[in-house]
C-alpha cells in the first residue's frame, strides 16, 4: 500500500501490506494471513496473523494484530448516516492515554494513522467478550480487582484531582466528541421517556414504555443525570463501558473500544459496568439449573458489583491520599463528599442504562436471548423495576449495599 | 502597515494605518489622531479618532475606534510572565458571540486579526467605567435591566438549554482557556485560604487572613465552588464580570473585556456583578454625607442587586419557556430546580469574590481608596463577614431576599 493522505477503506491486501510495515511484530519473511472480522456497521476490523509450521489458527498464532478502521457512516438505527472519522482519533488517543496508566488492562497500540482513520493494536482473539462469558456463567475471580483498578486510575489521573488543571483543560479540548455523545444523549437520556421511533420494546411490555413516558418524578431524576452528562467535565471516560467492551479470561481483563471517550461524570463509566452485571444477574432466571445453583450465581454477580465499588473506592482514596495535585482538594470532608457523589452518580447512570437496554434501541443479548417469552417478559419487567429504583434513589444512596438490596428486592419481589 | 503574518506590538503609526484600512469608519481623506491609552500590563490599547473642524477631542469625535492588542506577557504579580496571545482570539470571539445575542450591550467589533492578536472595536470613551461611576455615587436606573438581559441571553443561548448540544460542545472546545482560568483558580479559589505570596492583605486585618486559612467549613464550601468552576461547562461566561468590565451611562451599558471567557457555571458571572455591587455598598460607609443619605444610596445598591437577580430569573424563565431546545428540559420541576441552583451558585461565587478582593492579590478601588484607615478596616471586615456568610449559606439559599438580609445584617452588625 502506498502512503496516502486521502481516506479510503482498506481491502485485505492493503491490510496485509500495512501490517507487514509495523516494526517488531512479524518476521520479514513470514507468511501473513488476514481476515475481515468486523460487523461492517461502524468499522472494518482486520485480523492479520503469521502462519508458522506450528500454527495455522489465528487465535494460536503468537504473532497477530488487529487493524481497526473507522467507516465514514454508521448503521445504528437501520439506515446509514454519516459519522465522523474523528472517532478513530479519539479511540486511539484514549487507548494510548489508558495504556499509559493501566498498560495491562488495555490492548497495546502499535500505530494510529489519522489519514486512514485506523488503529493497529494487539489482537485479543484468545480472550472472550465478557458478555458472552457471563452468559456461559463463567467465573472471573480477578475481574472486580481489574476493573476497579482501570476505573480508579483512568478516572483519577484524568481529573483535576490527579492531573494539572491546565493540562486537563487541553485534554477536555482533545476529547470533545459531539457526534458520539449525541448517540448517548438520545438513546439513554431521551428516547426511553417518549414515543421515539428509535425505541425497541417487546410488545409484551408496552405498558412499561407508556409508564416511563408518564413518570414525571423519574424523568426529573433522568434530566438531572442528563444535565450532568452534558456539562460535567470531571474525568476522561471510556464512555461505553458495558460487558461487550471487555475482553476477558479468568486471569486477564482488557478494556476495548473507547470511541465514545470524552470528559464526563465518573459515575457514567462505573454505572455502565454495574448496570450490565445486574442485567446479567436478572437474566440468570432462565437458566435451566436448580434454583439454588441459580441463586448462587446471582449472588456471585451481585457480590462482584459490591466488590467493584468497594475496591474502586479504596483505590481511588489511596490515589487521592498519595497523588492529589490540587491543594484545595485536601480540605477536610471533601474526599468523603466527592466519593459519595460518585457513588450516587454511578447508581443513577446504572439505572438509566438498565432502562434503555430494555425499551431503547440497543438491547443486551443476556436478556434478548431468553427464548421463553414469559421468562423474558419477567426479566424485562424486573430490569425496569430495578432500573427505575436506582434512578429514583440515586441522590439518596450512601452505600453500595443499598444497591445490592434494591437488586435483591427487585428480583425477589417482582418475580415472586 | 504591510500585512504581516508574524506578531509584533504595534506602534502609533501602525495603529493609524490599520485604522485607515477599516471599511466604513473613517472618510478616506480624514485626519486621524491616535493615542495609546492602555496600562501596558496586559494589552496595548490605541484610540484612533478623526479630527474635524468641529472636534479635536477624542470623546467628541463622531468617528473613533479602539485597537486592543494583546501583549505576550502579563504583569499580574509584579513581574512579567508569558501569557498566551490566544486570549485575543477568545476575547474577540466572545465579543462577537455576545454581539449576536445582545448587540446593544457590547462594543461593536470591526476586525479581529489573529496574527497580530488584536481586535478593532467601537470606542466607548464617552462612557464611564461603572466602578468609577459608583464611587461617584451616580445613579444608573437602567443598569439592572441591561445586565439582566446580558446575563440571561448570553448564558441561556450558550447553554445546552438554548443551543443544540452538539454545537455547544464545539463551542466548549473553542473557548478552552487554561491560562486565564488558572489566574481565577489561584487568585479566587486558592490563595485567600493559605499563606500565598500572592495575597495582599492590609496589616490591620491579618487576623482575618489567618482565620480564613483555618476555617475548614468555609474551605469545604469554597472547594465545592472551585470544583464546579473546574468541571461544569454550563454556559459561555464572560469570566471577569466586575464593575471595572462595564462601560456605563445612565442610558446605556456596554460589557467589555471578555478575555477570561470560557464555559463554566452561570453563577460565576452573576456572582461577580453581585459581589462588586455589595463591595461598593459597603464602601459607602466612608462617604462624608449624613447617615440617612448614605443609607439611601446603600439601599439603592442593594435594591439593584435584588432587581438584577429577579429580572435575570424572569428573563431566563421566559427564554426557557419560548426557546428551549432540549426536549427533556421541559420535565416538570426542572426549571425551578435549575434556577435555584444558579441562584445558589451565584451567591457562593459572590462570596468568594468578596473575600478575594479584600485579602487576595487584586483589590477594588471602592474600598482601597478609603483614606481613613479605621473606616477602611471596618469596611474590609464587613466585606469579609458578608463574603463568608454568602459562601457558608450558598447551598441553602432559596431567594435573593436572603442575600439582601445577610448584607444588611453584615453592614449593621459588624459596623455597629
């Protein structure tokens, strides 16, 4: 491939040629193979790997990379609309920024090419997408610790607490991300509360969608959370931290796809991961195991939620005590108040995300894959009940235990 | 002056040449005169005016302009430090943005030259700087109405309420202003609460400075306000809206000098103007009139504070009802909550600004010009008392009347 200053989508041959030029990955004489593995909606994703005499399988090849190229359009609501290629820059810069803080928790970036809107990065095809792993009821004993470290370090060191306030403002500028934020603003904070054509609600629970559009108290809380999302440049967020953005094994965790990265409220990232764990917890109802086994896996997941918050809080406090750069942030009582508000935001955003995953455009496979329509309806109603509870209680929450209790009550109460 | 792509400070001849090339201001054959009238600390300010047979005086000449050129350094704390020329861009773009919303309340901009970091604008030398006007106890019966309109329109239409959320994000990017924000962050939200060499505190009230550094409750509130200043991209602020940034006559008001413009909490601008009116109110104590006359002028100024808030609120609600662009912002109860929080922020920031104008680097002439040291000390202690009260009560405030009462109590109590 000749060097180009004009964007064009890569073909397989282009991808191989580009891969060959990455220093230090492939041996000069290696045979390379390439597959396009993206879903074609937003990005082209090429996996390029070396074939040796021992391996012909991409997942087993010791030398392999991913080339992710943004397409200039998106197919989010069924038809194409133009979508900025600048998201490739944002994703790449966010991956690099995260890589400086938590190199073991994100894929390594080899190259970013702005003209072609592509990033070359470590291939993780021996990992599992966490959503799929949870749907198979795998155990991930290190996940809480890993994601707590990811959250604490990426959020603390990009905020005014851990980064010089002037450098932080230049960072805010770099990560202004209007187009992808609009997707969030519409799909999470608006559509579920009105008769939007974007909504995607099973016929069995249309009464719930109608109730959402009439619940003024809930909408008031959602509006406060929406406002914070629109205005609070607190920390550099991943911006889309659900279990589909996490590659995992029992030993290792890698957070991927930060193209929604921007400066927003910390609780938005924490809430995303909590919401998706709770949604999987609820989905376990359809499992064909005995009630006690199912109860145990649900308890395991809720304990994971508790551990994530507690370990995040503990790490964040430790970073604050040892690395805070704002003299005034050492004011008595401020750290406690700050963390309480981050918890409250996390709970509020978790609730919003649960609601939108049931009635909004993009669902989660955890629940949509339940084939028994009656069980699925129960799971959806439970998710809405818990999601609404979390939104309604967010500004009063003082402890993660209240969240766990709300989930347990929701699961027991509505499904009883 | 030949067109230059390299910055250099203008001389008088350059300024005249540049002025002559502005279309539609001077007649081609006019005799022009030019004076440099800046204080030389931050900017060069040239006034260029036409001399006709009727006028030789700059203020009377019907054709005159100001050329304001940023210098690449500042003399803020006694010695020079480099300061970005980008502030000229920010000032110019802010003036133009304000001019689109409230053309009658800002100087007209004729030209912005980025290479030379200069803005050519309407000359207002027939106006008075409001701080000087208040020190002469002039009456400005239209000021509350004017500034309420300025605040309501510039804040509403730059926020997510009045501007498409994606355009607003591009605006946030354009007005990232780290260097000038740092001046605010240090001088207002940090120095007064510690033993900073930047502080400038009369020996007579050094006990007060010490108390500020030990007042944990106060510092906690200041930290919350500092955090909001650092993170809340709510609206495009003027950023330095004191009575020295306002040109005024009894009939007309012009807001100038928005080089501190950036996206921050609305209350920061409203609080600035309130603080400076209260400081002048307190300073009236030294006036050599009878007590009743002084009391009346103080009451006049406090009524102005009340009118500013009430008229701002009324205008802002009307803009909201008629021009809100965010569907979700129409949620029941949200407008009331929003305005209560803007009031609370305004009160908190007003308190911070009063405190820093007494013990911090930059004082106000209203109080510093009091020659009787005993009277000045009383005025300073009163200002600190009221400033601290406003900070301490800010999150509980529900009505502007509570602010007026706090001021009246402060003036009566401490000075009794």
